[in-house]
């Protein structure tokens, strides 16, 4: 079977995602599956018979997290600044290791510095969606368009440099 590519940006880095609603479940019976582009975030459907059987559950995350070590600063309010290190990232969120954990549901501005010589990427609004010992899961809510493009470029370079070949189900 031919490899899948995103119909919007053409990248082969697409990932199977879960069915949303009754119509998608019904389409699944006819091998029409939902996929998500890992770079431009487009969700699309296509006929795909290579889908795993019911014993292979699709990960609830729609975007593959890639291991990294980036510097990060979070600004929870005008007086609260948290510094940390991003240990994994996707176009939709990241994990931040820090000594000072923010409470679940906290909104923040997040600044990500991919490398010492690169300009920082600013996520205008992010939310703490999970809290663990010395780390917190962060979901990106609002990115300026220029920063969203830069984040996609960073993700693409990570996918290529880490030899992550397109794998529909991981």
C-alpha cells in the first residue's frame, strides 16, 4: 500500500488518531480512518486497510512527542516566572521539568529556546494539563503564526535528525 502524505503540506509524517463521533466509527467499518499531520496539524480521513486490529489501541495523543532538551521559561502572571527544561515536544504541547510546578489548569506564556543560537519561540497561551514529580505537561493554546511556523520547522528537523521514519501508529 502507498505511504500516506498530508493532503495539506505533503509531509509523510502523519499519525493515526482516534475516531470522534458516530460517523467516524461508522466510516471505520469501511476502512476510512482519521489521521493527523504532525507538522501542519491538519486532520484528514482516507481509506486505509493497514490499520492495526482491535488489540492494538491507538495512542490518545494525536501528536508524537519527540525527546529534546530545550531551555524554557514560563510566565504564569506578571510576577511569577518559572524556569525549566523541555524533555519532549510536539506541535501541540510539551513536558517541562522544573523544580517549581505550577498548579493544574494554570494558564501561562511559555518561551522555548530550541538551541543557544536560535531565536526563542513564544507560546502566547499554554495550559498545565498534567502534573507529575518535578515535571508538568503543557498544552499549547495560542501561538503567533510566525512562531507556529518556526515550531513546525523545529519539529520537522527533529523528526528527520532523530531518524523517526513515518510510522502511522506510534
